[in-house]
């Protein structure tokens, strides 16, 4: 009887933890949206994984915490020297232990625009090598789950982890069900930045790329801004271990991340400012820093492109007729998007909170779910107000002849 009671008690604590996590995520993202009114990427938080009594992955005298700190400091110095307008904040700049939850608290309190967590990987097979960049989400493979378990196990060194994380056990797969219920409102920006990082590792630092992945990392779950966790290589692989332990290797990794940050920053600011040019402009040249040891390659366009989410805005009346007017043959419809997930969900999933008439489409590697199609923007705004009673993060999307387009690109009526 006692064993059964304990099991039910633990299950109740886990459910409470899931609910608490969802509420915290919604509140922190809401606070972030209200506070970020600037037209530039002003603050970046750099998180050196592990530290102090938590050495992270170890092989002989090689310790993850030393490698991540060296890369983090190199990255921060590059940003400070070359982009002085950006404020750089470290979660740690010495060998100290910082609880996982405090790392995201640091980012949120400083109203950061970007959170970068740096780590080193380990695998039982010494043949495995390469870089990986993770964003918050479901672990699609057992490998992703194992990486999340390894990084999340740092909470076991915290004195009050059972209270702080409400019974979350990083070693139990059941605990990770919470990440199935979380919708990260910054997922598309995070994926875009992660893709730029992996491209830079492959093209500039000449590293093997294991692509962008998703998994349930506690250090990312409460960050109210685009966030990534970078596994810079495998300490279990002899060649990568030697590379990561060298000053040149660590600087090359930091330089690749810096170049990715610079590229993302330019895209971020261009997107926010939404400057409309009447004549074709020359392609903007983004400064790329390449160590002398690394061979330069010709620039290529990023392989990962994520459709931009734009909140609906009321257009101001203009006496002049826009060139982008409605073609009588074009069919323009509006709808309310309620969710986006990397995996396909049943249309009667509990996540949709009983909303009926849901449809889906695929874009940017995600299944996007919407409802309540209408032919006028006014009607769609009314529908949005009803849906937001259940899903506050819902927003209006536009279709042209059945294909999704950006809200800002919708044709204007004559």
C-alpha cells in the first residue's frame, strides 16, 4: 500500500511540474514580448556548461567544464571587440557551479535577445564525432534523449533539486513527457540560429556536422528568448578531444559561433526594422572572422530557412494605391494558427483544448495547425479573440490560393 501511495504521489508531483513549467514558459515569453521593443539585438547571454563541483564529461585530465569556459570567454571577447554595441553577459566567467535554473534566470532578468549554452559531448563509441546544435523540444531519437539526460543530470548536484524541479528525475524517460506539452514561442528563431551555427561549423571550421536537433533540456525550458545548446564535439573521440583541448581548436569553435551570431544579428535586425527599398540593393556583406588555421570557402546561402512569424497589425489608410493589389483571380483567406510542432499530431489531440475544425499544413519542417478560415480580416480578428481565450499565443495567418504567405505580404484591396 505504501509503495502504491508513493507512486501516486510522485505521479501527482510530476503532473504539477508539467503544469508549472507550462505556466512559467507562457509568463516569461509574455514578459519578454512586452519588454523587447528595440530594433536591434542588444544583449546576448553566453552560458559555459557545468562548472565548479560539476566537471561535466571527463576523459583522463580533460574536463568539459574547462573547455566550455574557454570557448565561452573567447566568444564573448570576439563579440565585445567587433560588435561593441552588443552587451555580453556570462552565466559564469570562472570555475564555479551555477544551478541550471539560475542560468535562464540570468538571461530573463537581463532581458536578453539570445541565449547560447556551450557544451561538450560524450559517447560510448569513440568513433562518433561531430558538432550538434540543440533547440528545446521533443527528443526524436534515443541519442537525443541520452544527451538531454546527461546535461540535465547536473541538477542532482543541487541541494534542493527535488523541490526546485518538483520531482523531475533527469534519469527517467517518463519525466520528459512535459516537453511534449510545451510550445516554445521562439522555436523558429532558435532553429534558424542553430542552422546557421551548424553551417558555420561545417564550412568555416571544417568540422563534421551532426545537424540541428531537438531535446528536452532544462537549461532552455525557462529561457524567454531564442535559445540554443551547442555540443561542440565529442570528448570520447581522440581526435576531437585533442582539438578541443588545443587553443587553436577552441578559438576556431568560438570564431564559428561568433560568425553565426553576426549573421543572425543582421537578419534579426533587418527583419525587425522591415526596411522597404524601392530599388534593388547590393547584397549586404556580413563580416566573417576566420582564424589563419582555417581555410576560407565561398559564401553560400544558409541551408535552413524558417518562415517568419509576424503578428497581425492594423494597416494605416493610404491615399495612394499599393502596387500589391488584389488580383481578382487570387483567393485570399485568413485563419487562426494555434500551434506548430515538429511531429504530426492527431487533430483531436488534447493539446488543442477541444477546438474543432482544425486543419494542418507543413512549413519549415513543422506541422502547423490552424482553424476558423474566413474571407475577411475583420472576421478573422473576431475569431482570433475567441481562440485566444483558450490559446493566448494564437495569431492570424494568410493564405493566397490555398498557399500560406507572410501577413505583411498579403495583397491589399483596391
